[in-house]
């Protein structure tokens, strides 16, 4: 039997070895996978902003706590929370615990409580104290929680979202750091009392001016319909006296407004001085 060894006249086609369609699909899949895995580093964080008890007073038995400052140093991995405590009895105390993301508790060595001196309150018979909590920043956290507890009473919590933290340059603070501010804090307490008193006095004078002006306007309206000459003269005297009282009240208001403006300026300068000391 003979084999037919003749070649066919049809051209021979050699297929290319690279499957570009498969490579492109694989690359797209890889890019999507990497984008999904790293999205938290470049995509906007759409989680809820966790801020709680940051702009209101927190009340305990015979005690009121106000958050006055919170800031972080990202380069050093440090954070600070500053509280102002207003209390009636010096024996009342708070304890502090920290955690982050509502789950992870801080160890004792990763934060410290730095207490200032108990200073007399200018507005009452109680005391005020400034307290700073300095802590280590956790990696990739959502929010910091500071828990304040008063024995046999209750526990309150402050939450600060990482997106709302104030960026600053911080240093590791010693145990007596807050006591360095005793002198300026006493000045601030006194100046804040002055501003508060002047604000109250100014508000009183402003109310007097408004009431006198309304009274004069009403009396002058009535004056237009009075025909009796004697009665007209008597009403005019009342109005003239009221106008003199209005002028005096306006003068007092102007003086107190000026004093208030100066007191507020002095208070702002004290806060600036304290900020420089930080």
C-alpha cells in the first residue's frame, strides 16, 4: 500500500501564542481587586461621624464637666483631651478609662491622667480643676472614647471622631504639667466673671433703653389726640422726663458696652497667652 505524500495547496496558518483577551480581563480583575482592598486609603470615609458630649456640659452629682480641647499629633502618635471640671465638694472625684472604636480598651500604660490644682470658683463656693488625658493614637482608628465615672453614681462617655481631631504639635507631658497653668487659670476665672457680670449689666441697660423708647413712642402717639392744653402740658413734661431718662440709660449702655468689649479683649489675650504656654 502506498502513502500519498503530496502536500496540500492550502496555506498553513500558525496561531499566535498570546491570548490578549484573557490577559486584559485578568488585568482588569486585578486592578478592581486591588482598588477594593485599598479603598479605605483613598475613598471618602462614609461612616457616621462619631462625636458625643463634645459641645455640652456633662453633669454628675455636685459636678459639671466640660470638654475644652482635643488635639492630636499624627507624627508622634499622640493625642490630648482637656476637661474643665466645676464641682461643689472637693471630695467628689472622677475615674477615667479609654477605648477606641467602641470595642478596644486602652491598657493603663497607653494613656495618663494629668490633673491641675483645685482652684476656687469665682462664681460660687465650689472649685474648678483642669484635667488632661494624654494618650497614644491607635493605628487606623475610627473614634476615641473617654469614659468618665463617678463612684456609685453614673458613667458618661465622650466620643471624638478621627476626622474631627485638631492637628497640633504635642509633647509628652509630665505629671505636674497642668499645675503650670494655675496662675493664668486664676486670671481667666476672674476675667470670665468680669465678662459675665458686664454682659448681664449690659443686657439690663439694653432692656431699659428699649422699654423707655416704647413708652415715649406710645405717649407721643397719645399726645396727638389730646386737645386740653393743661393735660397736653402735663403729658409733655412726662415725655420730656422720659427722654432724659432714656438719654442717661443710653449713655450707661454705651459705657458698659465699651467696658464689656475691653473685658472680652483682655479675656481673649489671656487665652492666647495660655495657648502659647502649651
